[in-house]
């Protein structure tokens, strides 16, 4: 049924020179108004319900998400550079791009698109987050249907708008470029949260490049299946994990940065990387096999300024439950544990090492209390000694202090912009390799380890906000 929804945000009577605009949509419906009718800054729009036809959000307006907002029926939501979208206070607003629909959020370095809180004193969890669902493969199962998953966070409904997955590896869910997502994250149930950005079955026809998630109330980025490739990602002071991969995600990620607040961690235990094939560690295909290169991870421990950290911090990387992700040319600093190969649940994760499916090469672990850890599984005879040999044979290195990495100003005080460039004498300035077949295609071949080349490389600055 079609209907018109009109809200007035203005107090008092509207004078004759003020016009209000209705937007007509199918379904429970959408959008709102209130302003001078000439497209000026005073016009605000509320989004709610289902967007069922193409819609463009204009840069000279502020849009408000009220509750769960679905883009559906193959519609495309286009967001102009510089547009601001806020989650309405205490309404758990989320934007959900359903299978077959698209988001075209193409900001610029000077005019990023910003999703944020509407509160004057914002905090993590003020709104729910951004969810993109596609038709690329996953190993999830929903009601007996293999290759289809139900997205966590309570977003699925009777129409199946919270489902993801299919058979199209090249599926295209649109563009996320120069986009910031701030203060998102909603705990629907324990371990059933909406993250800063959640990708479910998103295909490699989708462009994800230059995206920052700041102050997430759960994971900053999480991928459930899919094949989407991502670059220039920033996870800033999230609560749980920075980069979480599950249910058969097999895409590539290059140039990523994560920074943690030493006092803020999740009750579930916080990691930079967490990866599962699925919740039970099964052998169900497609296997989680994402490949990461050139990541710079700044954990809670700063050797140059020792102090107490939140006891809930765990690992720079926890690869578990039969995951076979691979990591190259990266640096991981300041976690209690560096690399944890966890074979304690499901099919033993170490079988992916011996089977040449899981690689960890040309990486640096720095300032970790326990650089290497192995959680054994009784079906195999793998050991911490074998893990150490494998680690050393991969051209990896262990540094005793975070200061040994010689980053320019990665541990910047709150309210200031960090500088992630390796300084003179840093072991990150050279030594990257792209000879492994996992990184021989798609990846940009650079000489340096980590996400930033040198002082001239400032891709992480300008469009981002570290001063929240």
C-alpha cells in the first residue's frame, strides 16, 4: 500500500513561506521533511521502514535513521559526498542493504560520507550500524538451506530481509568509499550483535575502499562469508574485535589500521583479528580463507608508556575453529598474545598449516607478552615447537618492545591524529614479499610492511576523524 508520511520538526506554526516535502514509498514507509522547501540546510529527513525504489540522499541535508531501515526490492540508495546520516537516539537505528539492492556511498577525500550519532555527547552504541547483505557464497545454513545465512543482531524478519548468501561470487552490492561510521553497535543478544559495519555474503563486484569505523560497540568490521575485496580500512578504538572473519569469507584486504583504547575491551575478550570457519569449526565449504596484507595493528600495550591495560584484551590474532585465513607483510603490536593458533574446537586449525592453506609470512610481532601461542587438539600431534619453526620459516620476526617498530607517532594522545609512518631505521620500511600465490594477484606490490609507506604516505588522514 502506498501512503504519505509527513513529520514536522519545527516548533510552532509554519508560516506561509515555508513548504514541506513528502516522499512517497511503498511499504511501512519512509521519509520526512520539514524545512523551507528550497533544499537548504534546514531540511531534515527521517528514514524508517523499507526503501523500495531508488533514492538519493543529498549532501545539504541531515538524514536520520529511525529503527531498522531496509533497502530492498532491488533499489539503489545513492548517497552524495559530504552527506551526514545519524542514528536516532535510543531507536537502535540501522541501515540494511538487502540482497539484490545496492548502496552507492561514494564520498571523496575532502567530502567523506559520515554515519554517526545524533547525540551532542555521543558514545559507542548510540545507534546500531551499517549492514550489507549480498548473494556471494557462504558456508552458513538457514532452516536446512545450505549456503544461506541469517544475519545476527535481530534484523531478519518474516520477509527474509536479514538473510545473506548465494552463488554469485561477483555479486555487486555497490560502493563504500571515503565513508566514516562512528559510535555504532547494538547488542541484540549476547554474541548476537550488530557491528560497526557487517558484511554478509557480499561479492567482489562491490567496492570497499577508504572506510573508517570508530568507537564501535562490538566488532569494527565483520565479514560473514562473501568474496568482497577491501582496502584502506581503519578500526579505531572499538570494543570487541577489529577484523572478524567467519562463515567462508574468502576476500582480500590490503592496507588496514587498527588502534585500541587500553582501557576498553569486551567481556567476550577483545582481539585485533578473530577468525572461524564457523561456530563449530566444521569442514563445511567454502572455508574461511581470507587474505590480509599490509596491516598495522596498534594494541593496548605501549612499551614506551607502561601501565595497566584492560584484562579482557587477548590476542593480536586468534585463528581458530578450522579457519584458514592468511596474513602477510603486517605488524601487530602490544597485545598480551601475538599469534594464537587455536585448535581446541572443531576440526584442528593446525591442519590448515600442515595442509598449506594457512600462511603467516613476513610479519612483525612487537611488544607482545607471549608472542606465540598454540591451543592443542588431541587428534593431531602439532605443538608450540612446530608452530615456532613454521613461524620462523615464514620470514616473520619478534620484537621485544612496541618502540622497536619505530613508528612516528602511532600512540598519539587522545584527541590528536596519529602518524602511522615508519620512522628512519624502522624494520617496516622494507622486506615485504608477494611471492606466495595467495598475494600474487589483486594485491598492490609494495616494498614496505604495514599499512603506511613513509611520511609522505598519508592516506589515513584528512577524510578520517581521530579526534572524537
